[in-house]
C-alpha cells in the first residue's frame, strides 16, 4: 500500500530523463546508510530488555511508529507540479495490467532485471555461507557485508554522473559487469587468501551500485512509452508489477539456494565437505556472475537509455497533451520521411523520451494542437 505509490513518485515528480536518476540516487543514498544503522542498531535496542522476545516486539512497535511518521512527513511535503496535462483513465485495472505487460520495452527491462536481481539475491543469500565455511571468516561477516554496502552508497553519485555521459543503459551494463567479474573471481579464493575478499567486496559494491539506481529510474522511462501511445498515466501500475517481480525473484533465489545446499550435502554448523563447498562457491560466484553477463549481452544495454533506439531505431514525437492521436507519429531513423508539424520540434538530438516531453510542452505552450490533416500534408510534403 505504501511502496507502489512511493516508487511511482519517480515518474510523477519529474519527466526529465536525468532528474529521474538524480531522484533515485538521492533515495538510495539515504536508504543504504539507514539500512546499515538499522542492522547494527536493532540487536542493541532489543538487548536493552530483559526479556528477549518482548525486546524484539517493542523494537517492532518503535520502528512501526517511526515508519508511519516518516511516510506522513514525506507525503505532506510533496507538492503536485503545476500545469501538468492529465487524462482520465479509459481502462479498468485488469486492462491496465494487460497493457503494461504487453509494453515491449517494459517486458525486456522487467525480464532482464528479474534475472539480474535473481542472481544478485543468490549472492546476498550465500555471502554468509561463503565467508563462514569457505574462507573461515565467520567473525568478519558483518564487516565484509558492511564494506560492500558502504561502497554501494559511495558509488551512487559516481554512477549518476556517469549516466549523464554514457546513458543509463551503458552505465548499468558497466556497473553490473564489474560486480559480476568481482564475485566470479571469489570462486578461486582459498582460506589463506581470505583478506582479498575485502577488495572483491569493495569492487562488487561499487559495481552493483548501478543496480540500485538505473533499473528503478528506467521503469519511469519505459512507462512513458505507454503514456505516449495511450495518453494515460500508468506509472503506478508499472511500479506495482516491478515490485512484484522483485519480490518473486528474491523468493525464488532463497528457495533455489535452499534446494542447492541440500543437493550438495550441506550440513549446518559443521565443517563442510568438499562437495558442499563447491556448491557454495559455484552459486556465490561464477554462476550468478555468468547469469548477469549473459543477460547484459543479450539485452543490448548500449541502446536502452535512448528508448527509440531500443525500439527498432525509431523515435517518438510528442505533443504537450501526450494523448492526442493527431499529434503522435513516428520518425524512422534511416528512412526518407522527416515528417514535421508546426510547433513540434525534432527529438533527434535529445537523449531521453522524458526530455522530449518537457521540450514539447514548452514549444506547444499557448498553441493549438495540429490537426490530422496538417500532419498528413506534412507527411506528403516530406
């Protein structure tokens, strides 16, 4: 009830392509340190009570009150943008779900993120097992995990800046690629080389920082494609499906790791056999690493940030209303047609679909919507 509208604010607060990355970066920069504080502080708070069960119950109540207060403060501080074109929904909930699932750029982004998040969840789940049984570093588990999260936090502004030069798709591919290589190398570490895991943890944290920014901001970008086609704002629906896919991928990873450990003969709290250690090393390092790299390669991330390139080398021309059928048409790159309507500029040199939205609104302010006949005449003239 809270996460979906909260995530959807990324799309509602701005149409700007780069500002969406900035919003997501700011959110994650605040979220990761809070996560670290929560992990460290929760056991200490619960330990203040003589009865352990009551201690955890009271901590839950305290956190619930804090969460409710923070959400209310955030909601009270959010102001709607002025002069935003709005349209009433013409479809019911189930039709909106069907439309969202049929959105091809969203399909590919969601499937790619589902697979990469599945691999990332495998790494998170098995890290404690790998450190305790393979590297014999049980007492340093929290330090290694903390280092990774700190590096994630510190890398977020870097990835945001890089995306302004390389685009979101290339930056996302580069970051996840670095993380995948780092965790894959961990397969070769032996107990006497355990300290090297700190270097790999830092590299993985820096690389996977891109996982915390770009997919979440790119959902708003692909939702804009539907917005252009239908004129309806369905960002909440897209983020709802996105959140569900995230939870499913993490649940599958946890279940899959349990089955894997059983299959490789894992026995808790004892020295592991070479077979069980092999399973832990494989599914912590090279297997998720290969999954990530293959997904990056298959999805051709180099063109994802420019949505029209990703959609078969086409770019959208938008009107200020974002819903008028008379104002929507497509210019095919490499084709002969250079259709142009009075008051609507070309988006050829603009890097994001949402940038076109803002530019179109500015250019069309105070002007009327071009008619279908004028567009047809323009097409014929070109």
